[in-house]
């Protein structure tokens, strides 16, 4: 739909490897390649108007394609289901009823919605998704990828703390708790929202698709840090300054964070747009993955105060929608009422 040589181009699947710098070509080269009839300034679409190419399976741009972390997490389900079936066969029936269900007298709900997710539970789910991205990563070897792309993410070359990096840092997969603590500390110190965590995961998967790389034990910290920095500046109205992250991570320099953010943006081809449909897909896939892997959101009985609050919010939204509907109606008179319309209006002649 758009100019394939502009920064608005959506890359295809992992079959055509191409360095990200080849995408940016001077205007005269673009016109020379596509012919003299092409006007580069007029043919480039705005970021909000562009559409992805047909056949592109990038889940960070398409709401209908399955997210990468959800696909990676399914590889462990077969073994987990075998263990669960063996366990259930040796457990009494009354011990299985650990999950809460609503009844006529009690309704169990959680305080997480797509518009206002629960911060703690969302961070746990995002950390679990990153854990599966690392654990079940693809078969891309570092020798197949441009070393300049991976260098900025290497924790040995760009350490986040003064603590010595272990020798097996590139071979040992981090646990879910380690990833959760790393993200939680950043979100707590920077006072970031739960929506920012979901956008962080979107940017991380977009990085994997565009740069054709995998999240590895050697790169995951700086990859996640770059995604968090970018998501906080794009999503939150009051963005966190780069120098604030230097105060959170006291052993990192401002120039290092600026270079990390710059190269992260280049690898994303400056595509930081997250449609609402994609955001909703990631939210519900996170909830499905969390429920499948026993990381359920806590349910609480619906109290009288919360029920009154939900009813008030529902009535307010109903009045807003009714006001919009009435505002679009145009009053007209039918012929049946034509005789009842008064015609005694006085005219002013000048």
C-alpha cells in the first residue's frame, strides 16, 4: 500500500534477510529505482494511514496473527498436560476444586480490564512471556547475524551494573522470578503503568521480527530495557527522562542509554505505532497464557461497594452513548402532522 523504500515499510517474514540500513536510501536513488514518474514526497504515507502488506505475518502489527510468546509457550503445554493428568489421576476429587467459580449468591471478579490492567499481574505475565521467548528461542546462531546489531545488546560489552558478568552468562536461561524482579524494579522506580508493560512486549516482539534475532540470555536485559524506555516515552503522557534511568541504574551512563534507544528505534524502522486492536490482542493473549500456566489473576468476591461503583460507571457510559445518539438525530415532520403545524409566523418586510 505504501512506498516500500520508506521508513513506513513493513518487513516481510523471516525469509528475506536484509540489513536495516539498506532501507534508508536517498530520494534520488528511490526515484531512479522506481522510475521518473514517482514523487517521493507525495507517495510516502503518514504513519497513521499506512497498512501492512498482504502476507506479512508480523503479530505486532496484525491483530489476527498469533503473538510470538503465545506460540512459544504452547511448546511446554504438552508436557505440562501429561504431568497434570498423572497428578489428577492420583488426587481425590475434592482436592481439585481449587479454582473459584461464580454462583447465584457470589460473583468472583478481578480488578484487571483491558483499559485498566492490574500492574502487578501484568508485569508477572509479561515476565513469563519473555521467559518463554528466551527458553524456546529459535535456531538463529549469532554467526548468522550482523555483529553490529547484537553488540549494543551484549551485557558483557555494556554492563548494567559493576558486578562482574558470569562466564556462563550467555548459556544460562534466566528464571521467571529474575525477569519479574528486573521489570518490577524499573516500573516501580519510574512509576510506569501496566499499559506500558504491554506495549513493551509489543516492541520487543517487533524487534525480533524486524531484526530477525532472538532473545538470548546474553541480550535479554538490554533488549527489555530498550523496549521499556521506548514504551515509556511513546505511551505515557509524562515520559521518564533518560537521565532518570541513569539514577535507577546507577552504573549506566547517559550516552549508553541514548545509543541503545537510537539503535532500538532504527531496528524497529521507527515504527512505534501500536493499534488498539493489537494492544487488545496482546492483553488477552497474556491473560490466556497466564491462566494456562497457572499464573491466574486473583479473583475476589464482588462486594456491595464495588457493585454500586460498577453500576454507576455503567449508567454514566449509557448516558454518554445516549447523548451521542440523540445528537445525531435530525428532527423532521411527516405529512400526517402537516395540518397541525402552525403557520402564523409573521414576515418582516423591508
